DNA sequence: GTGTCGATTGACTGATCAGTCACTTCATGG
DNA sequence: CCATGAAGTGACTGATCAGTCAATCGACAC
């Protein structure tokens, strides 16, 4: 795939992110995407097999970025707590930079039947695998409590971040101005640090 | 609305939950729903205005149940921690009893454009309001840390539960047999109790 | 100047489905 | 036993759209 092709695909993908975020996947017309991208309707099908393929491509491309960041955090973060903080921070910065993308990844991708194939599951779970490694290392180093399974810790962390961003994206009653993303991020980190901490371990049955 | 009408509506709603859970809202045909319910196609439109109306009715009816349970927990739970536990326990028990319903509430309802009207937001946020009261009381009684806002605590709790149930519903790589719901529930409670606990408050900057 | 081939175009088509509606059946009460 | 209207029926329709395809463009080679 040459440079020009990659660029054109990217233009279409970014247009699709915008359109999907605005109207939701099923209400979006492929014609809307081609208009937004400034290409002919038929060109979409030159670069992608189908509408589904466009959505799945968005996921695959951007999810790989996320996995890369987890890897980077593993390598550069001083300790498990810092590594966790880096991942959470990256997700919130991604939201600030491109709320539309997060909306699509959180709301549209998981609703597509075709998304659930072995290839995508593998990719999806790679992110969780990276997080689990962080928790596992934290337990071995005696930083994180040993009585919480890394897999549950992973889901709890992911859920906390996911649900919060959902509020930013959808809840009109949630005051974004009075509650900036940075504040939300810090509070989540605070709760998770305490929740996973070794120090609290003996205090609950 | 007389008894017979209520019953018939309920039959249709339950059939719809099954169909939506199986194929997803957009891939479900209204004909599938009438077949599943054992009523004529046209009858659906006697009891409901539209396909959207069916999905929203599912949400409204069942969400009111959830809100009632939060209220009940507020009245019967000994302390904030117990009350929180009762709510979490109710959600996990709902999943065990009717996984299809949870799947629809988590995945299909939030993806419907028509869902996002003021009436539904109000109902949706009533649940969060109830949870916030629990956290607020916990802070006043000195059980929960004062430096985590009740609203964030609410989202974190909701997200943790939501993300975990999502794994049960969707992730084929997640081993449900080796990790029963009760275990997941207990670990979430453990992490949240520690995370929100007053005792950990001074240990993080 | 001419040939080749991938990129680009958008009008068209075939299939799909939510919702309608004219009709039938049933229950109730006078 | 009839009248009335609510409940129930399912064939049909009108609108919608994803995806196709035959035609055109344009860049590069020889």
C-alpha cells in the first residue's frame, strides 16, 4: 500500500469518525461519509470493502495506538502506579484531542455484530493483557493488593474510565466546564490507587 | 390501562428483550418480535407506537425497578457501605436472572438516538442521584473519603459494574465458569470499599 | 502520440423492512 | 340475539440505502 493510498484511507476514516460520532453508526449514510471526506461515493468502495469495514478499520487502527501506549508505559513508567497513571492519562488526553473518536470507539464499535470476530477479540484483549501485566507486576512488587485478581482490576479500571468519558460525551446534565477532564482523571487515579493498594488489603474481610 | 393490556404488553416486551439480546436492536426485525411473542405482527402496533417505543419502554420499566432498589437500599441498608453493596448485588443478581435484559440495557438502549430525550435523562439520572446520596452520607459520617466527589464515585462504581457485566455478556475469552459472578461482585466491592474509604485518604497526594 | 492501468465518478438497482390499513374475530351488555 | 367497539390480523407499500458498474480521467511509459 503506497503513501497516497494510506493518506486517502486516512481522510475517509477521519470523515467517518466525524459522521459516526454525529449520527451514530446505523443512522449514518455512506453518502454522508463520502461528502464529508470530499470524495466520490464510489471511491469509498475502492478503499474499503463495506461500511462495516470502515468502522472496523477505525477500531483496528486506533486500538493499535492504544496498545502501543500501554507498551510504552510499561517501558517508561517508573512503577506500576505510574504506569497505570500514564495509560489513564493517555485515554483522557485522547478524549480531549478527539472526542468524536472516543465516542465511536465506546459506543459504535462494540455494537457492531461483525466486530466480534476472533481477530478483533485478540486485538481487543491485547490492551487488557498489557494492563494485567501492570497489575501483576504491582502485586509481585508488593504495591498492589494480592487479593484482587489482575483481570478484575483491569475491568474495574477500564470501566471507571469508560463510564466517565461516556458522561462527557452524552450526559447534558453533567457540567463539563465545572468538572474538567483533568479533575476527573485525577479522582479516578486517586480511587484506583487506594482501591488496589496493598495497604488497604487487611482492612476488609 | 387494564390488567389484560398490561400483561400483553409485558409478553411483547419480554419477547423483544430476547430478540434484541440475540441480534442487537438494529438487526432485529419487528416480525421476529411478534413471532417470539406469539402475537400477530400488527398487534405490536396496537400496543406500541413503534419499534423505538418498544426499546424505550423496556428501559423505562426496568430502570424504575433499579431505582426502586436503590431507594430500598437507602432505607434498609445499615450504613453507606452496606447500601452500596446491596445495589451492586442487585445488579449482579439481575444479570444472573436475566442476562438478556442486562445486555439490552447496556448495549442497545444507550445506542438509540431517541433514547436521549429529557424525560429519559431524568429517569436515567435518578439512579445516579440515589447513588450520590449514599456517597454523600458516607462522607458526612466519615466513612468515605471527602476528597472524592460523589458524582465521580458514582460513575466509577457504575463503570466498574457495567464493564464487568459486559465481559460476561460478550467476551468469549473470559472464563465465566472459573470466575463466577459472585466472585466478581465481591472483588468489585472490595476495591470500591478501599478506594472510597476514609482511611486511605491521607496516603495519596 | 498512443497504450495501459489504476483511480475516480455518480446514477442506478435490488433488497430490505417499518409501519399502515382494511378486514375479521371476540367480548360485553342491553 | 344483535350492536358496538376493542383486539387481533397479515398482506401490502413506500421509502430508504448499501453496494455495483460502466464510463471517464489522468499519470506515466515507450
